[in-house]
C-alpha cells in the first residue's frame, strides 16, 4: 500500500505553495477556452465551486458553519445581546477566542498590522485584491460631540492608506483602493441639515461643489446661511479632514471609494464627493492610467438612482473630470421603508427584489457604455454577490472589448461569495474583497450592522453553503 508523500518539515512551505500553484493552473485551464479563429484565450466563468479547491479544509469548514449561523435570524437580530450573555457565561477571554475562530476569522482581516498584511497576502495568492475598510461610522440622529472623535477617525483612515499600500519596500497592489465612510469624518446631523437645504430651490450657488472644493484647498471660512455658527465651524473642520485624507491618499497612489448611506444623508454625501472630485479627479491630478482618485457609490434599490447616475456621469464628462462608481444593490432597505412610513413620505425604494435587479442591470449597462466611450477616465466596480449580475457584466465587457483587468472591476465582502470571487480571480478579472479590520470591540458591532443590512444576502447564501459541502465531501471521499 502506497503512502502519501510528505516532504521534510523544512520543505513543507515550498511544497504546499507548489501544490496551490498546480491547482491554480488546473483551474485556470478549466475556465479558459480558445477564441474562435484565434489562439487567444477567452475567460469562461463557471461558479460551480471548483475554485474552492484553492482553500484549506479548515477554511471551508469555518465558512460553512459561519454562513449557516449567519442565516439564523435571531443571531443577526439579537447579536449584541447574545454577545453580552456569552461574555458573562464564558468570560471575555474564552468568548473572544470563540469569536476569533468563527465570525471574526471569517469576515475580518485581523487587528495588528502584521495580521492584516498576512490576510492581504493570502488573498493576493488566490488572485484577489484588498479593499480595506475602517469599521467606523455615525448613525443618523446621533452626534458624537466634539471634533476629537472625527480627528481620531481621520488618523485611522490615514493609517488605512498606509496599509493599502502594502508593507514598506513592497510593490503596492495595482491599483490600491480603500473604502471611506463620510459619517466617520463629519456629523450625520450636519449631513441631514445640508440635505434639507439642497432640496430647497435656489441653493445651487451657495452649496456648489466648486465652492466647497475651493474651501477645502484654501482653508478659508465657509458660511452657509441656513447653518448655525457651530455647524459652520464643524463644516469647515470636516472639509479640512476630507481634503487631508484625499491629499494623502493621492500622494500614496490609493484611490478612495466613498460609501453611500441613508437617503436622508446621501445628497450631502454626494456634495462632499463631488467637491473632492472637482479637486482630485481633474486631468491635472491624473496619473498615467488617468483613473479617478475619488469614487462615489450608487444604490440600485433607490428609484431615482438611474437618473442621478446618468446626470452625474454626463456632468463629469462635460467638466473633464474622471468618474468612478461603485454600483451596489443597497443595504438599508428595511430602514428606508420604516423611515418613510414613520415620516409619512414617499417610499424611495424599489417595490421588490426583481425591480431592484432590473434597476441594477440598467445602471450596469449605462456605466459599461460610459467606460467603453471614455476609457480609463471612467471606472466601475460591480459590487454584487448576484451571479446573474456578474455574468451580465462579464458578457457585456467581452462584447464591448473591455479587458478583464481594466476599467471595470468586481467587489464582494470578505468571507462571502468566495465561489464567485475565486473564479473571477483565477480567470484574470480584477476582483476586490471588502476587508474590515480592528479589535473585537471595534469590529463586532460593525459586522452586526452589516449583517442586519445584508440579511437577505446572508439568508440567500444557500448555494454557497451547498458548494462548500460538496467540496468537503469530495475531500472526505478522496475523489479527484
């Protein structure tokens, strides 16, 4: 009876690395086929779980258990209460160890710089790219009080820029990107006030992106008539923070992907992003790729998204600005509907998931057309766990002649939809994983909020669970 070959301990890291390379080559051969009439290779995507062969058995087991737990509604709804009880019963150390071995380990890169860099390197070895996120934000209706909290968040984001560049002396991922949350740098209450003002007629001059961009650059006072002296002072400090993070990110070659939030805040968020775009997405700041440095996020589950996206794309082209978009379905559906019902206002969301998917498809087609026409000056991240949306994007990219590793990339959450992410990465597409990092106390509340916002995605991950089970059974039965 033949025994399985095991190399000496000092050769095992090389041996495991070569085995992973062999598996990658086999998978890549399965996802490419020759183009008709030429010897070139055209990626063919199959989200059948084959790419799970790249992952270790322990990672597969953890993913299966965690995804099944996260699909259990009580865990998502009462997560903080359950966490408090587990700390009382088990103690902080044991409770923390269980979290690190499960939910934290599945969805978080780590706490220390070394842990984050190690997670990023493992992802890059699988053909995936990092999209780091500082797990900090402010909820609408709250005010942290004082500038110190926002300044602390700014410092955390400046460190995130450094992490996004990779270890000192290493080549940074191309292109390096990170997420930015506006309500980590300015008050949600200020955003609500600005949104109300933006919806009034005759405010275009006082609240123009060009005026805000000029104030960011010069540091001069900016007086908005509808705001109190304290709010105007906070606005000036906030604009300074936005300018500092954008300036530092530009100097380090890191692009900023600004997250969307609630509809009661989004017009103000768009004003801030447009102001940054005026300053940093102009041709004078463009590098050799010409790609924009500041991107905005558009949520397809809102009824007016297509019109706003079309207007923004045309306005950027007319001004000669780069235009970057992260296109998502949206995560605040329940909250938006509840707020509309409570305030007796019109529901801004699509009536159902099918309508949201149609909206996403229209927005995707719109942006692919702009990318095809403007080249690298227009960039798109297809941020979706929906296989049909990914297939649509890949098909249209091929038809329009957009290269897999060009002006269109894909984005998904760390620890979710890996059968799609890995297949995209192995086929040569640019695929980013959104990666939060930080201590347990910082990240777990952030993860629970994301789980509550994405409960439909978590509950709909049955296909991924089935593919994980299938791969584990294959390994147990020792099938090739």
